[in-house]
C-alpha cells in the first residue's frame, strides 16, 4: 500500500507542477514603454490567456501623443516565457507644435510580442511590434517597443 501511494505521488506531482506553470503568472501590470512610442501602459488579464493593454505615449518620430488599447492572446512557450498576438485601436494627434500641420490619427494596432515574467520578482519584460495602421494619412510601420512591467 505504501509503495502504491509513493508511486501515485510521483505520477501526480509533475502534473500539478505542469498545471501551475501553464497558468498566467500575474493578473495586472503597469509598464514603462521604451521605443518610438515612449510612455506608460496598464495590462490586465481578463481570462487565462487573454489580456487587455492600454497605453499612452509620446511618439518621438512624429512628435505626437498616442493612446491605444489592444487585446492580446498569450501562448506559454516555457515557464515564464510567452508569445502573444492580437490587436486593437489607437487615437492621437501627430506633428504637434505646428498648428497648421498637426494631424489627427485614428486606426488599428495589430500586435505581436514576447514576454518573460521573472519567477522570484514582481517584474516582467516584453518586446513587441505594434504598427499604427491609421485611417488618416499617416501610418507608422516601425513601432517596436521594449517594456518593463511591475506585476501584481
């Protein structure tokens, strides 16, 4: 009987560990975004793999302010490391400072990226590609970002 209990533990424990590793690593995070859109973000998981991220930033190449909200679907690759993809919308004003040439921007933001959550710290780092495909005259295709997130 004792041998069967020990054998059952060796079979069940790896499955319990696998289940906890496949779950999300955090519920909410705030981030500093470094890249063409310098700013801040808030990310919140709304399910096991789905998250919504809202961002506000200053667009350096176009000298403007942009707001965006995207849905991201996360795929765990290994413990703590995920691939995510999704999309959302953006709105903002570009070429600020020159009132005659300022432009209103609104459009779509497809998103792909990778994120790593440190196991022993409330920190995650991410890198993603999120072009602004605007319905207005100015789209931006070169918007990659590095993000440092504080998770809770």
